[in-house]
């Protein structure tokens, strides 16, 4: 097994993050890795926002004002604190470009692949990551507050920092649980190694 395969097999999301955040040079290299995502026609249909320091509180205010949070004080306070779970949040944004041969869905998948590459590069540098999405990624108040254009989509909020305590390993399914071999129309058989 190569070191890359071993790394992928051991990768996990880590929700318990604290300072320090990755330094600027590490983040820059990780973003360069993100730009290596498959990209049909070299459209570069992505952009990223790096949020840290006092800007995390401003992001929390956007979360608290969003329409996806219950109108209770407790729910709004929890939303306000959400970005403070890590010393840095990187927002991935799919930014499709008009192209006759590359539909928006391919460009969105490219941007999501970039988020995956970004998370792997930060993990490889020794930092914890937690890719979060959910209702906040689709809320118009948050989209507007982050300056998204009408056709842009949030691919996720990548929380990153130093792991304060590792979570227990998560059981992973074997490939036979989610793969079938297609042998022709309406003909499938279980995948086995």
C-alpha cells in the first residue's frame, strides 16, 4: 500500500479544533492543491473565502440572522457560536462559468473536488478539518452576506485548526456494501475482490 493510499484510509473529519490555525503559507499551498481538481475546459469554477479572527464572529452573526435558525434566543446563540468551533473557516464556492460544452453540474462537481483536495492537503500538513454544509450553505442571508453572485453555490464550510482531541475511529463499510458489477442492461452482480 502506498503512503497516499494509507493516508486516505486513515483520513477522518475532526470536530474538536483549536488554535493555532494553519499558517498562511500552509493554507496557500493547500489552496494551490485545490486548484488541481479536475476542471473540464480549465474554467476554474471556484473561489474561496478564508475567515479567521474577528471575522469568525461576523460569520456567526450571519448564521444567527439566517432564516434556517429557529427564532429562539438559544438557537440564535448556538448559530452565532458555530464558526468559533475552529480558528479558521474556509468557505468553498462553486462559481460556474457559461460554457456550451461544460454544464454547471460538472463545474459544481469540480469545485467540490477542490474542497476535497483542500481538506486533504490541510490534513497532510497536520491540521484537523471538518467539512460542514447543511442549511447554512443554502440560506439567502448567508449567501448575500458572503457576497455570492446569483449563480454561485456554497460547496461547504471547511473548519480547520489544531486537533484538540481525536475522535474515535469510525467504522467504514467494505466496498462490497456499496459497489455492484454491471454486466449489461438490468444485469448486476455483487462486487467481490
